[in-house]
């Protein structure tokens, strides 16, 4: 295979002088506009690799979620007949508390490590940054929720319809993460971001939280009226995903 | 290549830059000198599109820094106080990550050449967190050069560098193949590597 004529430095003249290579210029021209999906993939890979090596967010959130479940288990002396009605609330309180912590770290971690401005300096589509952060937070939250559900089943011994619950949890978590990622970016520049984020987020996320709790009752057989609520959650997801994607650049540039 | 007019920046009521005018021609290497609070970092951050001025205009490489920041960023390289490196990534992963963000071609060869020239080839598989401050600064400079920017901005780039690292930096600054603006507290060193030296005081350029 022929060697590409790429030479970044011309040592004969000056070892640190960048030289212009016609082939490289041609390649640079060809890729002068980095592709959105390439940037999204790089950003998502970076967030996942960083979390895998730090094990900071997911492990902490799993422990936190288990503690919340433990508190509920001791706090409420629920009888078997009452559990299907109470379970959605217990689960979503746990998911949302853990979710807020996860979202807080999405941008605060970058700020604390001093890497945020490095991303802003690159000619990265701001929408790619938003989607990468959203997807990373969503994956972290879903991983924590999977563990939480397994432990919930063991603690409370209540049967639930796994496929239905999975659909509702996915839709609800997506909605919460969608709007949460936007507000996390806004609050990351504030000094009291851990307080500021939930104060900003909860009023806006009320429809998805209520809708998710009501729709989750479907999976526990507590109601048959959950489908309109699930529809509300899906509509919330679509609207806020579009709005958040559109305004994210303005949020971080201003 | 760089033209700033009436550049003013205030933080609350505190002025950091006061109606500053700056012209840098293509291929020129300019050093910014001045004490703490003189406005060097603020000026470099505005040129790098990280901050917006309170008033004034900036054009770099024919682009308006306020209206076309995204297009301009592809032309800029910045070495700041912070290295902007991810401690959990290896040196080669860090460069590859930024290379993908910039959409660079021939990335493997490009990274290998830079690692070799900056004396980092043996450090390529090591995580950034395990490197010394000086080695991290070399990676930061290599990252800033990865996309061969037309304009290189450096904020006190000599910080933490050993003699070998400083020699590498000096060759970058003296290369003359791109426009360079850097700040330093070391007047003797800055004067020796820059084609022109500017002094900042109280947010203004001194005559």
C-alpha cells in the first residue's frame, strides 16, 4: 500500500514548522466540514469512556437509589394490596432524585475538570454536544434504573409487567433527561448548581413526572387508564427534544 | 490576519480591556506582556471566541469573531492556562478525540508525527492524569496544533515546561508558518522568540 504523503513537519527547515502538503490539503478540504454523526460519536464515546474509567456517576447513583428504596421500605409499612398503587410513586421518586444527580454531573464534571472550554473551542455542532450529553445521561440513568428495579422487586415483592414498565421507564426517563440536560447546561455556570438545577427543572418536568407515574401504574395492574398518560409523556419527549436541541446553542454561547 | 477595534471588556464594573486596538499580520509572532490583571488573558479569550467583548469588533482570518465564531474556530488553536485535557483518556485517545471533532483526515499519521516531534511517543498509551504538568502542557500544545490552525493563541505557554519542553515551544513559536499571539510574564524569553512585543497595562496597550 502506498504511503500517504502526509508530513506534518519539515525537519530539514525547522522541525516544528508545519508544511503544506498538497495531498493533505486536498484531504483537509474534503473533510473541512466535520460530520455531525462523527462529532456525536466522538463526544458520546468520550463521555462513556470517561465514566467507565472514573466509575463516578453510575456507581454513586446505584448506591444512592438503593438507599432511597431502603428508606421507603422502612418508612412505609405497605400491605400487598396497597403496593401496586404506591409502587409507581416510589419508583419515580427514586429515579428522579438519582436522575437529578446524574444530570448535575453531565456538565459540572466538564467544568470541574477544565475540559468544557476545550469542547467549545472546537468547531463542534452545539447540537452534537447536546445530544451526546443527553444520550450519555440517558444511558447512565437507564443503567441505574435497571438495578433499582431489580432491587425494588426483591424489597417489595410485587409483580409487574416488565415490557410495559420498560416502555414507560424509557419514555419517562427520556423526557426527564431531555429537559434536564438543557437545564443542566444552564445551571452549570452557577455557583449553587446542585440547588439551581432541580429548582429550574422540576416545574418544567412536572408533566413528564406525573405522566410517567400514572403510566407506570399500567405495569403494576393498578389502572387501565395509563395509555393517555403514556401518550402525554411521548408528546413531551418529542416537543422538548426539538426545543432543547434548537435552543442549546443559544444557552451555551450566551 | 487579526484586527481588533475598540475592544472593551468589563466584568461587572471592573474594566479588563479599554477600547483596545490590535493588528497582527499573517505569519507574525506577537508577545503580550503585562502584570497580573493587565488584560492579557481576557484579550486572548476574546480572540479565541471563548468570551464576547462588551464593545468592539474582532476580525480574524477574514471572519467576524462575533458573528462567525463557528467558522473561525476551525482556524484557531488555543493553549490556555488550563490544558483542557481529559485526565481519564490516554494521550493518543485525547488527540484522536479532538481530531474527530475537527473532522481531520490522515489522523493516525498526524497524531504519530506530533507525538514524535513533541517527545511524547512513549507516553501515547498513558493516561493524561499520569503525566507531569510539563508533559501535559506539551500534549496541550500538540492538541492545539493538530488541525494546523492559521492562528495560534497561547496564554503563558511556558508554564510548567522543562528545558526540553521550552525548546519545543520556542521552535513552534519561531516557525513563522502561522500567526501567533502569546502572553508571558517572562520579558526576556518573550522578546527572544517574538517578532514584536506589546505591553498591556490596565486593559490598554502601552506605546
